[in-house]
C-alpha cells in the first residue's frame, strides 16, 4: 500500500513550513506513522518543531537530507568522470571538486530519497515541506524535462561514444565516458521518472499555502495553473494568518474587511477545492504541542489524510485530450504541434506531451479553452500536419482568434 504523500508549497513567508509541520503532527497524533521531510535548503522544519532530526514523537519522524551520502549513490560515477576530465584539462582536484557539485543537488536528492521512503512500506503519511513556489515548480518540472532530453540523446550517445571513444583521448586529450558513466546517467534519469510517477499518482497531492493578500493570491492562482500543467494534483488551499472578526478594534476591522474580500475571491478562484483557514495566532506556533493545535484548527472535522477525489489534470481519450488549467485565460496559453508531440505553454511554463501512436498519426481538429479546461480534439485519421505547425485555437469568449505561432 502506497503512503499518502502531501506536498506543501507557497510564496516565501506565507507559513508553508508551519502548515506542513502542523499536518504531520496531526497525522501522528491520529496514530498514523508519519514522516516529514523538506526539499527547502533553508531547513526550517527543525526550527518549527524545535527538535533535531529523528523520531521526534511517537509515530512522527523528521528526516534531514544527507546530500553528500545520497549524492555519491546516485551521481557518483557521473561526478567522478566529470572531475577526472577537469583534472586532465589541468584544473587542480579541489577546483574540479567544487565545479562538479550538481546545481540544485540538495532539492533533487530530497526527491530521490522521498521515492525510497515511499518504497519502504514504513509510512502511512509522508509530508513534504517544499521550497517556495518558483523553486518547487522548477524542481517538479525537472523529471519530465530531463526525460524528454534523455530519451532522445541517451541511445544515440551510447552509439556515438562507442565510435568516437578511441579518438577522443588522442585528439581532445581527455577520457571518453564509458558504459558505467552512461548507465549511471540512465539510473539517475530512471529514479527521477519514478519520483514523478509517485508524485502524480493517486496517493499524492499538493496543498497551496497562502495569506489573504492580493500579491500572494495572484501568485497562488498562477501556481495552481502551473502545477496542473505538469500533471500535479492540488487538493486543498490553506489560508494562513487570517484575522478573527470577533472583538476587532478599528485598525483590525480594516484588516478583517480586506481579508474577507480576498478570501471570497480565493473561494471563487480555487473552487471546488476546500480552503482551510488558520487564524492569526497571538504567538508563533513552535513545538509539537502548538503545531498539533494548529493542525486541529486548520482541518476541523475534515480528514486531511483520506484519499483525494481530484481527477488527474491531464485526461487523454480516443478523440482528444482535456487539460485542467484553472485561472488561465486565452492570452496565457500557446499550443503547437511538432511531429508526435503537443507543446503546451502556460505563461512562463511549457510542457511537451508525447502523444500515443494512435493520436500521433492524426491531425488536430480544434483546441478550445473554456471554464479553465483546455480541450483538444483530433480529426479522423489523416496524414500529419507539417512539423511545428500552429493549431487553430479558440477560447470560451472568442469564436476563433488568430492562429498561434508554432
């Protein structure tokens, strides 16, 4: 049985670490074996829980990523090869060591360790305190982006290396990567794809944390659109630091009124997702007891660990596909076809969808964005349009805007 995996993200400073820690503490209090980990290099979880990593309460474990140890296991052969090449080129070993540290290694390693924890069978719930929104989106987009490149380059790379490796040493005066290095790259790629499969599966979901402020709300809307674009399900929104209306003086009454307007706007923006409200507390909740109270208040009578009922954002069928893009409008979306791939762009984010063989042989008939859902339909089987051609596209408001650029 796969564990329930809950990822928490949001704009920096909105209290996502508090929400994640409160959820984990509540899970353990209900008798669920719970692991809480972080992909955020700030490592605020230990501070919020006021403990060191390990078993911090009955049934509750806090895990700190051991980047060096795990990096050696997943990246060792690749890094050793890169370091050796740099030494052969004349750099000293210390400089070569520093240059070959994988950018974003700690966040990536956290994802690979998450996969291992999910396989262990020890946990009922795994709570992930993610980095702020932009870093989280880049991290969650990485497995699929890497898959697109590796699937095309790795088989060719192996063949090319067999042909040119005898000449690389004599001409470039560096060693060519051997089968062990290529195999390490394939294992690394396979591990990240398994992470993606885990986090887009039926037992995983994302929870967006926000505060009722216009700038934060606007970013949360964009985040929901982007997460759906990449296939990650959002099952709830947590509104943190909400002023209670009771007993408000004139100054606080203005905040209450402003927050009430924004919460009403959030309910419209994120419907039908539930919005769990955390009141503005008189003191920062630090420690297991305080966080347990926050968790109970945040979720009320609902069960935050039950299997979610959110559909996958991307749904393919015989005549087309549907992709949930809540909050997106016509100007945000670009759509193009290139061979057996459909390229969907939402704002600054892009996803390349590899089409099944049955659909790859057919032309696109129409693409319509209506009610936050992009619907693409296929025409009956005919020869493909030219690679990179633009698609006819319409929105719910306009009958047929100009064709998009490929």
